[in-house]
C-alpha cells in the first residue's frame, strides 16, 4: 500500500510536466517563420469609403501602419514602361530574393532603411525625409501604381525625393523586389 501511494506522488508531477511540455510544443510557433515573414500583413480593406476605411487599409496586425493614404511626389513613368507587367511569379525563391535585396543587399542603401522592415514607410530614416518614403502597406496608394511604374522608379529613382536609383540591378532583381513589396499590401 505504502509503495503504491509513493509511486503516485512521483508520477503526478511527472505527468504535469509532460502536459506543460506538450502544450509548449503545440502553441509555441516560431514568431519569424518564413511564411509569417513573407505575409506579414493579413488584413485586407473591407469598405471603400470614409476615413475609417482608409485607416483600416493601412492597418496591419503587427503595430504601426504608417500614413495612408499618402501624399505622393513621384512623377509618372514613361508610357512604354507603365504598361509593363511583372514577368515573374511570386514563388518562394523570387520572394526570398526580393526580401534579401530589400533588407540587406540593395546598394547604396537597402530599401528597409527608408521604407521600413514592415514596408509601412517608417524606416529609421523616414522622419528626416520629405516627402516620406512610400508606405507599401497602403492599399489606396499602391493599387493605383502599376508594376511598370514601380519598375521605372526603382531603376531610375525619383528626382526631388530621397528615393535613389538602383540602376545596377538586373531586371529580374527589380521584378523580384516588386513581388516582395506587393506582399505588404495584401
Ligand atoms: C534613402 C531612402 C530610400 C531608400 C533607400 C529607398 N527608397 Fe524608395 N522611396 C523613398 C522616397 C522618399 C520615395 C518617394 C515618396 C513620394 O513619391 O512621395 C520612395 C518611393 C518609392 C517607390 C514609389 C514609386 C511611386 O511611383 O510612388 C517605390 C516603388 C520605391 N520607393 C521602392 C524602393 C525600393 C525597392 C528600394 C530598395 C531597392 C527603395 N525604394 C529604397 C525613399 C527611399
């Protein structure tokens, strides 16, 4: 009798620890898994009128959403560029290549420094820049900008703003960047 109750005393804490361990395994998903990173913004605008819906369009589930809609200083790309469509598909490989350029590799300055890690236009330099860097999470601004416009500006920069030209990038690299920044508005 004594022996059995002793065993029970030992087994119960072991069971509790097992249960806690199982819950940690089940619920503790990595915060920066690749999927979450590639789709940081899960909220889509629902309504299309009024100030509130504007705020919603820029809203995201991960904190500050930046200004939306945003004033825009950048001028229009030439017509033959405006009609260009992104020839690449948003495969994991292309998105990761775009992400690498956006965050680390683009020269002279990675896009993140101005446009922000979350693409909301609030990178570390943003408060010193007028006009402010584009907020890629802002559906109302981004939906009106065709791929060819983004391509032209990334290659040539936007005179009169801080947006530099990244003319050394291969065309495919620019299209990969565009796939990546389009993710932010989804
Ligand atoms: C030094 C700061 C800075 C860096 C670095 C930077 N941008 Fe910009 N970007 C800006 C500013 C400022 C604007 C202009 C906003 C405006 O037109 O009002 C802009 C505008 C844009 C636009 C909008 C074009 C349009 O027609 O509205 C795109 C697209 C863009 N940047 C992409 C990029 C990409 C991709 C990178 C990295 C390869 C990058 N930017 C790096 C500051 C920067």
